C-alpha cells in the first residue's frame, strides 16, 4: 500500500502544472471556481485519476468528457473530504475506520446549514468562496481498496518517534500524533476500563485500540481455533440446483466483455443528437390541445384553382356520368288532374315491389304549399345516386334516335306486286276423306286430284264441276297425281300404293285427235317393254318395275298402263319433255328412286345406294341434272356423266319437298320443321333466305311455271303463303323475296292442313288440296 | 411459323382488371379504394365480353380499366391512405398494450375527417385534375349541389358531424348569394320531392334539388361513409367554384360571416359581401343587405332609398353586371356583352328567334316590390328566389328568423303579401284568434291591408318560370290554384302537353270515338225507334266476324280499340235486353245522319289501320332477326309512350266531361 500511494502522489504532482490548465476551464463552467483555489482542484484531479487507475483505464485523453460527466459528484466529494479532515483533527470517540471492513465511516452531519462553502478573503482582499472538500463516494465492491488513513506504508513506526506526527494521510497532510494521556488519564483509564478496551495502541494511528464485542468474539473464536464467523458454515449441505450430472463444458467460458462495464458511447451520441435537435427546434414537443382545436376550426384556404386553365381534349374512353332527368309534370306538388293516379293504378303501384316500380313516387296533389310533407326517400335516393356514380359500370349506348319505320325495307307495295292469288274462287267438293294431291293440266283447263278414297278425279278448273273420275283402289289412297307436261297429249299419272297408273281422262277440251295421240304415246312402248325387260333384268332377279295393262275394266275408263314397282310410291315428277318421269318411294331402300321411260316402257334404278331416305326427286328444268332430296340434303346428279355434282344443305331437319326455279339457278325447299328455304345454287350450298312464317310443317312448295315471279308453300297450319320471288337476270343481283299473301280457308283436320298445291301454268292462280276433303282454287 | 398467341396475354384480358385485382395492386383496403375511386372519378366498365376478360371461373361483377388503375398508382393520396393505415396500426397496438394515453395521443393527431369534418389532406389537386377547366366543373355541379343542399338540411348524427353540416350550409348559402348577385337563377319548380332550381352559369345549365325544410327521415341501409366521401369532395369543389364565381364578379371570397346573426336564423342575411376593391363595395352591399338595416317604416328614408335603388338599377341596366370596374365611366359607346336586338328593316325576311333577355329583364322581375312573408310560408326558398329575381325588400314575421327588411306586417311599403293559410269563414269576433298571438300585430282572421296584393307562394314560382307577372287573382288566398307545371319539360311533337287544349293533340280516331260516345250518350237519353239501330248493330256484328276470320295477328292497340268498341256494344245490347224484359219499348238510339257518318269514318279508319298493320307485318318479315329485334324494341318504347299519352288524354277527357256536366 505504501509504495503505491507515494507513486500516486508523485504522479499527481507531476501532472500538476498542465492539468491545471487543462481542466480549469471545465470546472470553471461547472463550479465557478477561480484559479486560486488550487487545492480543491487538485484534490478532484487526484480522485479522478485514482478512479481511472483503479478501473484499469490507461490514458486521460478524454479527460474533459469524463470530467463533465463526473462533475455531479463534486459536492459530495467535498463533504467526504471535510469529514475526513474532521476525523483527523478532532474527536476521540470516533472509531477507527480500518478496523472492520465493510463498515463505512459515519459522516458527520453538516451543521452550517445548507451552505456548502465559506467566504474568505483572498490575497487581493476580494471575497473568495471556499467550498468544502468533495467526497468522492467511491462505491466499489473491492474490499481491498479500503484506504489506510496513514500512508507511510509498511515501515516501523519508530521512525516517527522523534516527530510530532506519525505519518501522512492521503492528502499529504500530517497525521499528528495523538496526545498521549498524562498519568492521571492513564490512571483513570486503568480504573475505568472502557468497553472493548484492550490496552493496545493502534500502531498506525497511535490511538488506543478499542475492540467492540463482535470483534472480541471474533478474536476469541480465532484463538479457540473455531470458525471465525459463527453464522457462516464453511461446509454446508450441497444443494443441487440443476442436476447431479456434471456438465463437461461450461455454457460459456467467454469472459464478460468490456462493454458491459462501460457506458455506451453510441447511446450517448444518440442522446446528444436529440438534445441538439431539441435545442435547435427541429424536434417540437407536442402542441397543447387548445392550439390544435383552433387549427381545426381554421377555414380551408380557397384560391383560383383554374387560374391557368388549359382546356384538355376529352378522353374518348371517359364517359361522363349521365345527369338525372329533370322532373316532369307529374312530380309537381300541384299537378294537372289527369296526372293523378286512379284508384286501381294506386293499388297496383302499392302492390308492386319498390324495386319493380316504374316510378318511385306516386303523383300527388296538395292544394296548398304548406300541406306538402317532407319526402321521406330523399336521402335514400341520393345515396342510390352516389352508388350509381361510383359503382355502376358506364357503357356508352348508341341510341338510335330514328324513326323505327326507316329500318323497314322498302318493299314494293302489294299493288305493284300484283297479280297474285288473293281469294278462294272455287271450292271443289266431292272427295271422301283427305285430298292428297292436286295438279292442273298443262293447258290449264282441268284439275286432277287424288285422295284417300282411292279415286282420281278431274275437274273443270273454273267451274269446279267434276268431269271424270276413276276408282283405282278400294283400300289404298291415291298418293299423288301428276300430268304429263307436254301439251301434245292429255296424260295423267297417279300413284296408288306400289302401282303407278297412266291414264287419259276424258274432258271437254280433249279432242278425239288429242285423245288418240295420247293413247298412242302410251302404247308405243309395249314392244320395247318386253325387250327391255328381257335385256335389263338378269335372270332370277326381280325387275325394278312391271309395265302392264291394268285390265279391261280400267282400260274402259281410260286407265291404260299400270307400272308396279317394289314399294309404295309417294312422288311422281315428270321430265319437261314428257318422256321420262321419276317416282320416289321413301320406304323403298335401294330402289326408292326409279326413272321410267315412257316411250320404251323401261324402268331404271339409277342409284345403287343412297345415303339417307329419299323424300322426293326432280329433273332440272333446263339441263340434264337430277335432284334427289333425302331427309337432310338435296343431291344433284349429272345424268350424262353419271356423277354427283353438288350437295345442297338447307339445314332443315326433314325436307318435305323442294322445287327448282324455271331459271334453274334457284331452289326452294320446304321442311317439316316449319321452314321455307330459298337457295341460290350459284351462291352457296346454304340457304340464301330462311322464312319461318308457318306455325306448322310445310308440305309442298311450288314455283309458278308460267313466267310470273311467284312461289307458294302449303302448310299444315291450313294456310298457303304466296311470295313474290323475283330472280333478276343480272347474275350479280340477289333475288328479291317479298311475302305477299296468306291464303286462309282450309280447315285443319287431325293436325293436317293443306297437303298439296299447284300453280296454273299461265295465270296467277293456284289450287290447293286440303285434309278437309276440299280443293280450292285461288285467284 | 407464326408466333403462338397465349390466352389472356393481350386484348380485353389485359385491358380490364377486376376490383379485387385492383385493390391488391394498389395495396389498399377496400374502403380506401372506394374513397380513391370516388374522388378520382374512376368507375367500373362493362367489357364487351365478360368471359374473355375474367380469368377466374367464378363470374366477377366489377371490372375497371387497367389504365385507370395504373393512373391511380401515381396518386399522392395513396401515400396518405397508407400513413393513415400505419397510424391506425399504432393506435391499435397501443391499445393492445393497454397504453390508453398513448393511443389517445395518436388519435388526437390523426387525420379524422369523419370526426372533425375536415381532413388533413386536401383534394385540391384532384379537383384540378378532374376538372381541367372551370366549365368542366360547372358541368358536374348538379350532383354536387343536390348533395350539399341535402346535407345542409340533415340532422347531425355520429355519422354526419355537425361541423360538416355547418360547412355544407355555409357553402350553399354562399353559392346562393352568388346566384342572387349575378341573377343567374333561371327556373324553379315545386315538386313533391323538394324544390328544383335551375341556374345558368356561364352557359351551363345547372339543375339541383333542395329538400323541404323538414327533419329528414333516414331510412334503411344508407351508408353515410360513402355519402361522406362524396360530400368531402363536393365541399372542396364547391369552395373552389364559389371562389371563382365570386372573383368573377369582383367580390371577395369568403364573404364576411356574422356568427351571431346566423345563430338567430338569418341564413342568407348572415353574410355580407365585400368587393375586392372599394369602388364596388357600395354596390354589392346594397344588393345584399343594405336595405335590411333600417327597421322602421320611415316614409322619408324609404323614399330616399327608393331613389337610390332606382339609380342603382339604372346604373345596373346601363352597365353590364360583370363590368363593375368602370362604373364611373358610363358612356353610351360602351361595348356590352348583352345581345343586340335585330329589327327587320325591310319586310319579307324570315323572323329568327332571339333570346329575349335584352328587352325585358326577368332578373328584375320583382325589383319594385316589397314582399312580406307570412309566418306559414317557407321563408328560405322564397327569400332566395325573390332576391334572385331582383327583389330588394323582403319582410317577414319575426318567428321566421332574423334578417328581415321589416317584421311589421302593417308596414305601408309592403306591396305583396305572400300568404298560405285558408280563409276563415265564420268567427268575425276578435276573440277567435286568441291563440294567434305570435305575430307582432294582431290582425283579424280575414283582415286585409288595403293596397296590398295577397298571393299564395305558388304565384312566385309561376311568375319566375313564365318570366312574367301572373295575374294575382288566380293565386288569391283560399283560391283553388292552377296546376303548377314543370318548366323543365320540353314540348316534343306528339307528346301530351297539359297546357294545350285537348282538341289540338288527340288523334283522329280518338276524336271520332269521343264524339261517338257523346252522341250515344245523348241518344240514350232521348228514346227513338228500334229497328234502325238493330240493323246497324247486325251489320257491325257481321263485320266483326269477318274481321275475326281474316286476322289473327293483330296489333295490341288495335285489339284494345276493338275491345272498347265491343264493350260499348255489349252495353247497348244489355240495355236492349233489359228494356225487353220490362216489356217497355226498347229505348234506343236514333242514329242520325251525323252519327252514321261518324261510324263510317271510324270504319274507314279501322280499315286503314288494319291495312297498315298488315303491311307492317309483311315488311317486318323481311327484316333480319337482329334488325327485327331492334325494330320491335323501338316500337315497344314508342307504343308505351303513346299509350301513356293516350291514357292521359282519356283521363283529361273524362275530367272535362265531368266538369261540363257539373256546369
């Protein structure tokens, strides 16, 4: 201890001149001390350096900072010093500090009030404040650091025997030898042994060494060889805090880092930053609430925001919100009386859901303004408007603000389209049951018909008088009747079941010459027929048709030839020259289509195989083409090259009939699915126009053959529809199709209406055969 | 080989974005997104083909343009919303910690437009963006004004703070002041929903609705957050519009606002307008409330004031309203903005329609009158409309609030008294109106001041809409008022117009029908021989059967007509049968020659109609399916309209007949 202390002292003294310079201003600021007061400065310095040394710090280059940090401690430092001085100077009763470690020297209480300085006169006679010594309360755990009051170190006290003092205290002041009591005192002492008196003298202080009870007990225990502290058991029972198993390695052997013991420089920096910011006003403390309230009440600042307005082009994608419609008359509080709802209207309005109402209000009349109540829905309506503004998708809809009639095509007026049939001129009655087929003869004077009663009848066209009749079969119906188109004969063909009959009816217009010519045409082929059959039919194979005479009874009536084919014939269609005709029997599978040659009494089956069921077949009016309609398609064959030319696809589900325009380039198709289709054969295989004006199936379609631009269809809904269908000569133009007339008159029987129709060869007249057993002539 | 195009990489799929995607892209909450859309005027679009647009299996309902959303990405408000979100997070965290004071502090510093009526952010830039020019803003002012006037009349609730209401009210009053000073109010209409006003500002027609002053019932599912967002935007908009309007006529904005007067219910009177420079100040003051200062009916002062007003008026009529700077230099050479009158110099030229504002100024309609509003009349709209049309002196009962020219009903300067109470028939003694002590002066129930015109409030509106002073007799107290017609309906040809006589607008068929009915009725009263009529009936029946045979597909209206016809016939038959049963001689109509002619006419008309219908049917058959649909739609609306008109005409005919019978 001794050498250490001296060393310290030397150092202090060395540092004296310059440290004064360095440190003084700092302390000046803090304590307003003058330079004269060197002592206290010095003391402080010393303490500081002690502290540094003890904590192992090396240099004092950042002394100023630490000085400022420590400056708080200075007053208490002074106290401590004073106390120490007291200890040295005065009273006996104070016990020595060194004796028991851990017992702090008691600090005497200050009696000079709250002043911690005294006023003195300095050399110049000015007032000088002298502060008390500062006690650097040094709280260290290090018990070794207990300072010895005497700093002479470990030398024999006898060295000081010749001096009045016995050593130096830490401040370098002499520790005076306590006055040794005189004899009386010694006597008194001996008599009145104070408590804890030992009779020894403390070698360091020279005071009599007193021991209190605890210390005496301690000494006694040491002497007895006992454990010095009775409360302390050196060998306590082991308490296993964690586990009995010993860890091989400690959790962390790292020594505690130094930073744990140092105040953080980083934090200090941050704090300084904040302090500086606050000083400069960069960080503002929160405003008092009143100020804020005031601010809120401040008016919003308005200015001319459109000062430098530049009109912008309207974005074409932007759709401005539509304005609400202005109020009408019925919204008035006092509307004209006709706007007020009647009772029924009111009830109806009230019955409806609010969403379904056309208008959200009911017109109401108040006879004076003061009676008008508030409108309850106004907030809701506004809200809905708001919702519309932001949530409703906006679409620009081009409203056609035109007269709807301008959309309609400019149709020629019906009077321009005339002539066409309009009324039922004649009704032909006589058939028993349905009339299945009707045809007008090529000269246009007679009408032939065939019906369910198995008869074929010929009528006078204009008068409706029956002129000829023959019963072909008692069981089966006459499916179809057709005239041979050539005018040089008067030959009628009719199909009953599997038989096709060719006959020459008697008629007023038929001259004997014509009759004879017709009979000749029919009988001319008999020679060929036998040959042809022998040629055509392979032995063992059934011939496609048998040509025969029907028997004397029928021959008397005028029926001359019977052709029997394999299955029921539904359709007969003649070639325009009158030598060939085609029959179609839909149930006939392979042999459903047959072409018969009248002059040779020959029957051929042109198709070995047909895709689909044949419905009807027809010759092209001009070219050697042959059309066969199956259920879905119409196939066109070239008869010369014997090949398929094209397949027309009307798109109908089930074709009932078709007809070819006399020009040969257009085609109309009727279908059981209520459609009438116009095909332009040059244009496409798909329909050019689709007409759906019937509510039931279309049974028959026909072009007018006599040069009038008319066509008609017959339907199961009991009507015929007459169309104006003009095919222009120019190939580039499209045909114009105009519906002109609906002919109503036939009654619908068992869901069957008009079964067949035919045009007059020259006039705009037509006949129709109905399921009601009548035939009507329309003109 | 061409590049393979992937699905959903181009075209409609890229151009549209669903709402969920948009919200995700903007990293906002849905309410914030809603706010942003409202403010920025972004609205959903309807894609042509929804299937091509939506990538998900479920059908999305709302699509936005991707470009619109990209445009929102650069919005500065977005950052504000995010800040707000951060703040809310802080508050909730503080509350979670139980640190209430901290949370309160955060909240105090939050931007809370809902609570304070004033946001921390401004929408100025949005206004400028959405309305690049002032006229754009005016074009969009309809909804803005309707909304703000509604909110100015709402009760304050937690959803609608009182401050917001006060601000709305103030902005609205300021706007009304502009309309008064600039005389730009054009029309007004008393509807059952409220009062519609139409103003014309810088060539833009603005129409808005002000509800009647009643406590508004707030029904059902009204989300005030959405409304509040709109109001916030509209408040800013109207503020800027007001500023611009005020400065355009040389007034200072905002005008001075007297809190005390406002609390006493002065409304319009609480504001005092100031000119930007001193020269205009006097004038504008006179316009607004200069007259109202003097309370007593001092005839001398009145005369002086009248003189001044006259002078002012002359000045005004000479100088243009907006050109107030050069008020002192009133030369006759001064160019004006007003339209010059074109007088034909030589006869024979066509007459071109010209706006008549230069000749008789409707803005000075009530300039020479002093009005007194009796206490049952609605003061606010009356005051506004009267002032807007030039009236300078309006007095009213003190219960109606402050700011009146006079509260004294007996003031001799009053020329018109607007009254809306029934005429009390009996009780001539004065005791009867003992409870009527709210008025300053006690007046007998039927007592009238002589020399004064008493009218009902509707008179003011009808005068304004027709731009002329209507005859006050029609509008006298207790009189049955003439119907109040909407001035916004523009007469379209063929549409029903209640102002025209019935004869001028009914169709030929209707006229004949009506005449026939009249004749039949007339005949039913005086009996005559039977056979004649029977014959006619039979003939008609035959005809009908034929019709039935011939036509199946007929127009609906035609059928209606036929039904009517049939009805009348069955009625007749019924009458005949009844008469027979009772053994009386059949009382029936003598069909005079006139009726016969009419009948024939009708037949001819019907035939014509039938033919036309047939033609139409044929023509329609030739249209393509698409065009036919379009045609049918158009016809549908047209028919509906004409059916409505027909109904109205029928009603009116009936009413007129009833009236004639009574008379």
